[in-house]
């Protein structure tokens, strides 16, 4: 089995420029993905929708990941892997252009004020993000040693989370205030923000086209049988991505409605969006901590010191950008401390950390469902901290050892982002039937599978390491 070649690269090649480029890309798609959470209650009120109908936003956006990835997988199966043929850079450029087209679609949707056109715009945007996900995630894993891939992916995902953190604040301001029609609810408010986003994507396309990026290709694109599906860690990872993304997206999608609910906090939407920033901000904090935790150069003492300093700095950043006072945010510190304890228990092992964080998320959701008031709110918000490392760890564990099947395996994992379309839709139906609070039992079930997958990989890769040690005579 051939490993994808790093063409014309010496061992000392610097990956700083491509990592910086990808970091900004991850930031942008995080920002725009979280804009969905802002637009859902906006469109729900504007078009007088129930929960199920409002969740069609996430269904169209995330089902595009499934359809786009399925098309990619079928092409790779019958014709050879497209990314192996055109290279990761061209894959990124094509994804950026489609994403820009999706953003431009919001202009006619807003002009005609038609919900169906908004859904079409979300679908096209999702197709662009699909190609970006297929190209960018394995590309990051190739920019260095495979053993530290989780750390690198956590780092760029941290900036993705920074985008999701400021989106409720900046995006909410643009739609509900700056571009609002004299303070009235209107579809027109989405016109200019998404035109701006389209312009940024086009500028980023030009930048990546001009900048010199290492091009990883596999010259032998022949793939026999089911290819990537022969690897058990990938098959398990597909379902882990499905349930993790579904849980994370549905919690974010229902967050504002949950906080507005009278039995919980009864907050106004303008206040609730600030708490939504803490949910995504927690993911940002956790991903920066994950990048430090899985660094194989730092000693444990220095790791913990840096992690504490990062927590202090990022909490200060959240305090500065979120329109909440310290008294309103102080509970969040407790969950940051619990997150640090979780990293300590995880011992910088991606599989163990994944299982520990999923288990904590289950407990927090059960408290959310069976209590009320501030405790329920903060337990739900705190889950963002524990979602943090899940994508990166699931992704790198799933493609570990796939060799030339990495991009094909990546397309299957991105296909599993369908969970972000299905789970919110199912939870919307449950919320309509039994109430929004009890509907959060669904993501708790999702995390049960994620916890199991972490344990599966822990046992599998321990066995592989032991076998290698025996063969090596150690």
C-alpha cells in the first residue's frame, strides 16, 4: 500500500504559510456555519415556522455535506480519487468558489423573501463547505508527523471555533441592528452580510491561488474493492462523526429557543445570543487546550502551565467580546476547570480523551433535561468545552493508517456530517411533541456512541502498538 507522496519537499520544509492560510479558512467557515444558528430564530419568526420547519435550515445545509460527499465517494470509487488527481490546493480553490456562490444566493432569496430560496442558498453553501472539509482536514494532517495530526487539527479547529464564537455577536449585530430596516424584522437584513461573506471567500480564493502551498498527491490512484471501508476505525468513525456533529449542531440550533423558554431562563433573543457565544467559545478554548495537550514536545508540567494561561487569556477574550458582565459569566469558570480535569484524565491520548469528554457531555445533558433555571442553562452551555476535541480526534483516529485512502476516507467522514441535518430535524419533531427541554435526551444518546468509539480506538491502537513492538523485538 503506497503512502501519499509529499512531492518535492525536504524534511525541513516549513509548513507555516499553509497552516496560516488554512487557519483563516477554518475561521471563515466556522463563522458562517454558526450564522445558521442566528438565522434560524430570525427566519422562524419571519416566516411563522414551527420547530420542525425551522430546522430545515440545518437539514438543507448539512444534507449538502452528505450529497456532495456521496458524489465524491462514487467518483473516487469508479474513476479514482479526485483530490489525488487535482491536488489539495485545487480542491480548496473549487470549494471556495462554490461557497462564494452560495453566499451570493442569499441576495435573491432576501430580495424575493422566499423561504425556499434561503434553503437553496444554504444547500449550495453546504456543497462548497463539503469540498473544503474533504480537502482541508486531511491536508492539515499531512503537514507534519501523523502522530501529532490531532494536535494540528485541534489548533486550526480552534480558530474555526473562534469564528463560531464571534458570529453570534458580530452576525447578530449585522442582521438585527446594522442592516435591519428601522429595527423591524426583515429578510432584507441578510443581503449585505452575505454579500460581504462572498467577497471574503473570493479574496481568499485569490490569495490561496497566488500563495505557494505544498501539493500532496498520490500518483497511484487505483483503488480496489471498497477501498477505505476495509478499515474498521474508519467505519466506526463515520458513525461517530454523524452522531457528534448531529449533537453539536442541534444543541447550538436550539440554544437560543431553549434560553428564551419560560421554564428555563426566559431570556430575550438579543441576550440569548451572547450566551450562544459562550457555547461556541467553549469549543474554542477546548481546541486550543487540545493542541497544547497533544503536543509531543512539551513536558507535562509546562503543558498544564500553558493550558491554564490559555484558559485565563481566552476567558478574558470572551469577557471582552460578549455583552455579559462577570457575574453572568462566572459559572463558566467552573466548567473550564472541569475541562482541565478532563484533559488531565485523558493523558494526551486522543481516544481516551474522546471517551472521557463524551461521557461528561452525557452527564451535563441529563442535568439539563431533569433540572431547570441557571443550572440547566450552564450545563448545556458547558458542553461546548467538551465538544471541542471531538471532531479532530474522531477524524484523525478514523484516517490513521489509511495511506493513499486518506482523501477517500475523508470524503466518507464528511458525508457523515449528514448528522447535522438529521439530528436537529428529529429533535425539532421531538420538541414539538414533548417540549424543548426533554428533546435534549436525543443528543445525550448521540454522545453514548461517541464514548464507545473512543474506547474502541483505545483498544485497537493499543493492540497495534503492542504488535509493532513485538515485531520490532522490543
